C-alpha cells in the first residue's frame, strides 16, 4: 500500500556518483539532480522540506550524520535512500513505510540491476504495515502512540485482533473479533461508548459530517463547547469528524471559520435551494424567514455526508445548532469525497 514519493532529489559526491544520479533522475518520475553546496549537511537541510524523497549516492555514514538533526516526524519527513556509486545497493534508510522509501529503494534497484536493502520488520516477515494501512484508509489513530505497540504485536505474534464498525476486507493477518476482545477497533464511537479494555488502539474513520447553524457573531468557544457536549452525550468520537457544513450565508462567519481552522476540518457550504432538497422532520419558520431554507444543520450534515443517515438530529444551544450524519465508507477503497456546491 505504500506510495513512492512524487518528487525525488538525487545528490552525489563523486564523479561516478553524479553520473549515476543523473541517469536515475532521468528515469525516475519527479527525479531532479541537486548539486552539493556548502557540504552534505547544508545541502540536505536545504532540500529537506522541498522533496518527498532524497536519494544520496554516497556513504551511509555521511548521510546518517547529516540527517540526524533534521528528523522530526515520520509522517512528515521525506524518505531517504542511500546508494553506492555502482548502484549495487539501494538502502532504505528513513521513511520506509509512510514516506515510500522501501518502494523507492526497490525502484532504484530495478533501474540499476542492484539489490534493495529493506530492514523494516513487517516487510521482511511479510506482515501488513499497520501505519501504511491506516494512512491508506484515512484512519486517525487514537492515541497515536499505540500504533507502535499494535505494530509490535503484529510483527511478533503474526496477527492482530481487530473489530470494525465499517465494512470492507481486512488484511489476512488481521483477525475479525468483537470489540470487547479487540486490540484494535475501527470505529467512530467514543471510547466511553465501547466495552472497557486495558489497552486498545482506536482507528477513527472520517465518516461524521457535522451540520452547523449559528447566530451572527458566535465566538469559537461556543462551537467547541456545543460539539464537545453533543459528542459526549451521543458517544461519538471527535477524531472521526470529516467536515463541517452550513448554509452559504455563513461563509464569512468568523467564529465558524475559526472553529474549522482550529480542528483542521474542511468547511463546506450549500445554498438554500440545495438544502431544501433534503427533507427535515421539523422546519424552523424563523430559519426559513431569515435564510430561505427550511433547515440548516440537518440538511447540511446529510449533504456533506452524501447520505441521509442522520446519527444525531439537530440540537440547539443559545447561539449554535448542530446535527451529525454518517458518510458511506468502506475499508481499502478511496475515502469518499466531500460533496460541495
């Protein structure tokens, strides 16, 4: 499931290394030869955030010392592959899974007729790379530090016990179980709504669309407080929110925009005619008079989810109204796009 980096910098020190780098850059999609300027460390620092992958045709020890202070987060760092100037070895050094380093090393070895050197345990043992699998499915780990623990179980024992609230095939080394005995649960339900467990990794699918209505000038804190209260009472996980949705008249509402930005959620809008295509149980005369829409929160949630499956009907606070709908979602398929106007 790993994806090769789309942009790759190739750097080399020797004359032979530069010849190899030039040939590989011409053969690799997104490959660019970059000169070494002011030393290897300065060069890699300059390239670190500009490329998804970096290929260093030079000794591994030089590269290790140069990249060590640059490493921050495997979800954001570029992958690094080290090669000798004859192309005999392509060593996946950093970012083997999420960064695509293992796949890049294999691609380089195919081009040179050399050997890819892969040391990640899941690849060596033929196990599913858990971090790659959850990224490919758009799953948010909660808490994220348990991904390492669950990956260790999978590598050492050969399987994981997994419960799913969503459809779709599981890898062969995942055993489907009930949530009460699961080590990993793919669910939009809050931890408080699940059977207790000593240790369980929760993987949150992006399925909850939150429809929002609000008064003008509502501060961001009121949106946060309303959502926390609603999700706690309904047993829903905030990490499973895919987007916020409202009527297009609220595009310039500062508190709503700040609320979406604070959580890094997409914010989508629908006009009154689109909202009125969705049946609502009880229309609001006040809302209809002000906006032309029979309702905002419920129809906006349904439209953003792409379904009519309301999980939580609208609830009103002093200045905020919220409703929640669930999007269709299947494991190992592309994450559904968020419908917009």
